[in-house]
C-alpha cells in the first residue's frame, strides 16, 4: 500500500513554548500512514527560506519520500498557536506562504507519479481543488471546520472527486454532524467521516451511518494532528481491507476503520506538535 500527501505544509509555531513544529494536513496524513507501516510520500511546494528546509528535512526523517517536491522562492507558511489545558488554540497564520500562493499543478509526469499510489490525500489548505478531477486513484480530502468550506458551491467542487471526505465536527451535535455527512455524500463524496473530539466519530456512505466512541486519553500533551491521525488510521484500515474505487467500503470495513482511527487519534494526544521534530523558534521570528 502507498499513500501520498498532496498539498499543504506549514510550520506550527507554539508561542507559549517558543517551539516550531513541522505540520500541515497533507504532510501529517503521509507521516501517520508511514508510522502505521504504509509506504508514504509527500508532494508539494516548499519555500526557499530556512523554514522550508526545516520542513523538508523533518518529513524526510520520518521515512516519507519528498524527492518529487518543488522548492520555490518565497516564505514558508507559519501558523501561530498555543495550548490551553492540552487543547490546541489557533491564533492566526501568514496565509500559508508560497505553498498556498503558488500551489503545485500536476503535469503529466506528476500525474503518473500520483497514479502509482493507492490513496492521494489533500485538504482545503492546499488549493488543490482543480487537480482532484485529474487524479485516477482513491482521493481523500480534509474539509476542515470552516463554514466557507461547507457551502454548497464548495462541496460541489470537491465532493464529486473525493472517495472520502473528513469534516471536523467537534462543535456540532450528533444530529447536525450526521446531516452534514449526508449532505457531503449527496453532493458526490463516496464516504464521509466526521470527527467529534471526545464524542467520537461518525461515518456515512449514503446507505448506512456508523459511529464509534472516542478512545479517551489521560495526560494529553496537545491535540495537534488528532483529526489527521484519525483519518490516517481510518484510511489505512480500509486499504488493508481491500478498499479501492472498484471495491467500495462495506459496513464491517467501516466499523474496523473507525476503531483504528480512534486508536491512532488517541496515540496522537501524547505527541508534541503534529509529529515531533520541534526546534526553538528562531530569535528573528519572535
């Protein structure tokens, strides 16, 4: 099995700790898939500043291939955060830097490369929407939690080209989450997954709705990357069960995937940043 993270990378700068960590939805899923024993790669744009090198080296150190990535002149994306009682609090970002300003467009060579993976994962922070219809393999897509990415127009742009969409729904009721997942499937997604933090997760494929409780943890370090970890465990479980475009996920497969997703997310609660590799924030950036 091979998983490709396609799109965003970013530096998560924890202001309360004075530490920078590598991250990004697409990066995280590739790293977590690799930690689950799957061959993984990341494809995207790095800035030519020092942070870009830090990101690339950290991802490669996890055994995730980065050899097809592009380096462009410009700054790297930086998000500013702090942790309150183990919960990540997002304080703002610089817009994503060159990774978002000049996103990667897949030429024929890169399309062939992406086609060699069982699953390609991307996100709303990657500006990859125009590339999704061109991918010939399974596609998962993180729709995050912002209302802008849940409008009918945006869902119509993404869902018809996604085999699995992830929605962060910790701020929604179970009923509202189920309704949102059904809407994503009605608009074309083959399978929709909603993560609800300590309230567990729900999956819907247009015919059945399945839920699983969270695997609760004590002594949480921070919640950075927990949603990405859930998605990674969920997708890897499905792939191991034979999920493909020709073989949609069956209910028993989804139930197993929900369990591995919860276990993977629980383990993520004890990791600093998205996947470690923290370093002191450069003095010039403080």
